[in-house]
């Protein structure tokens, strides 16, 4: 869903996507995997960023040329990550 959104909301539908993974945690403890994903698409305002994990939230719904969707992509991603004890940040 993250990659689908990167394509869907990129001005030319061909984003440059960067993915980085790292192991974080204290020595001798199980590794906590940190996965960072970024793209060169449009940025969201602070107000929009505060709502991106809300089900049915669509940042672009008030702009011409609406994009198809119901606003569940990022909330599903968050639910899946939270379901395994992880955290998500924007």
C-alpha cells in the first residue's frame, strides 16, 4: 500500500522510492527492525500529516482531479504494524 500510494500521488506516477532498513536496540537484546520508506512526490502539510493514520482520511479530496480511493491505505498499514507490536511514524 505504501508503494501504491507513492505511485498514485506522484505528479508523474513514477516516483523515486528510497528504502532503508536497520537493526536497532540494545546489545544482547533482540533486534528491532526499522524500515524507512520515502519518495520524491508531493509533501503533506502538518495538518494533513496529523491525520494520515485515520481511516477514510483523504488529503487530496478537496483538490481538483480527485484520486480514486476511500482513504484506508495508510490506516491499514498502521493497523498491521501495530498488530505485531510495531510503531509507525510520518
